[in-house]
C-alpha cells in the first residue's frame, strides 16, 4: 500500500442562493480528500461532517484496514456550512458576519456539495455517502435528491428530520449558551465563556446514556470521575465559536430532507426516493435520535435496512472511532454496502 496523505482545499462557489431565498456571499466549501478518482469516476465516497465536528473527525473511518481504503476509493469530507471551516459566522466578513450569517439548510449544504462533485470531481458517481448525526442527515438528503447518482447510503445515529423531542433538547443547550450576558445577541466582544461552558455541560448529559454513567463507562475514555468528563466538554466548547454553534444548531433544528423546493414538505415522498441500498444505524441508547424515530423513517425507505447499535454510549456510539464495537459494526455495514452496490 502507498502512504496516502490527506489534502485540504477550498471550493470557491461564488454567491450562493439559499433555499430561504437569501444569498450567502462568496460561499466557500472546505473539504479534505484522500485517494484518487479513477478513470470511470465511480469510486467517490463522501463523508459529510457532524455537529461541532471538523472534517478531521471523520478520518478514523478511513484507512488501509478499513473498507474505506484510499488505495481503492477517492474519499472526500465536505465541511458543513456554519461549522467554522467552510463559510461560517466566524470567518465571513462584512454584513454577514457573526449573528447576521444567513440561515442554511441541509438542502443548501448538499446542493453545494453536489457542485463540488460536479465541478471539481467531474460529476463522479458516488459509491457511498456516509455520516454520523448531522452527517447522516446530509447523507440521507443526498440519497433522496440524487437517487440516480448515489449508489449507497449509510447513516448512523440520525433521522431524516429533527423530531419534536430532539428539537426541545436543542432548545435547552441553546438557552444555556444565549443566557450568558456576554453573548449580547451574538454581537459579543469576547467569547461568552460562561455560556459555552454551560452548553458543554448540558450537552454531555444528552450525548451519552444513563447506562454510560451508571456503569462508569467514562473511565474507558481516561477520566477518573464524572467531573473530569464535564470539564473536558467545557474546554472543548470553549474552543468553538458561539455563533457557529448556533448557526449549525439552527440547520439541525430545521433539518428535514423534504424541506426544500424539490419535495415541498412531502416527507413520505422524500423518503420514498431512497431506493438504493441504505443502512440506518441508530444507537439503542441514543436520547435524541431514537431507534423508534429511525425505524419509522427506515420503514418508508424502499432500499433501507435498520441495524441498531447495541451500545451504552448513547449518541456517541455512531461516531468515527468513538466506541470500538460500534465503530467496527459501522465499517462492516459500509463494507457490505460497497460490496453490494457501491463498487
């Protein structure tokens, strides 16, 4: 095997018309790439990013010991708009900076990613779109918008829309952040540290499960007490921009693969477009992307199978390299999808 290096680049898209009717000025899509596109242009794999995550967070899925082998596939990780690497509140100058960054939908993200595929990768056929959490929501959006272009979809710990209790959970973490007086409706002169710390602490209680804490699974992460885990979550969120967190949180709350000009809110019609081999892999202990909701979605997708991750790690189970047993099961599913229709 040759040693493959990740390359980083930006796709400059110009002014981007959004599904809201507004325009994102000088839109930029940041992405990571490893491996080369083959001559038939049919070996492309997309790994959209998750909430709070940079593109590098998906790297653990990729390697010579993985079905996502860069000696065989061209693997691209596009970063979500608003998350800090692509165009975001924190890096957009002028009148769209900070809290004035326009609202972005799942549809907007995927349509920009489609332009990347068309204009940079020659309209390549996509062997697999795979993602965790909001990355999975984008994968499902890809599948319903471009069923003739996507040969397989894998979505872990997500649903095709933000269900009501999920939305309420997000209202809680949003309130924890925006209640900080330093937040100043997004026009902060310094990071709202108390709000960011509170956001991290509240989120930690939802990201894992009751059993994770009951059985002290946090020790497997190297922490000697729950407080140490909470401090880690605080510090992680202190490193993020508050307006970025809220911009992508809005994308999540409004997330619905039918909420776009193609399907006009017809959720059943959008789900019915997922005729290609598709795997939904919810965690049995996920507190906000639940097995029940994922099962209802899968039931309406002609190509879908549901494989639950039996894990005490809650939502975190679905992430790349987060929990070993679930990580292996996700890669096994990816291998099956690629063998069936993706290669």
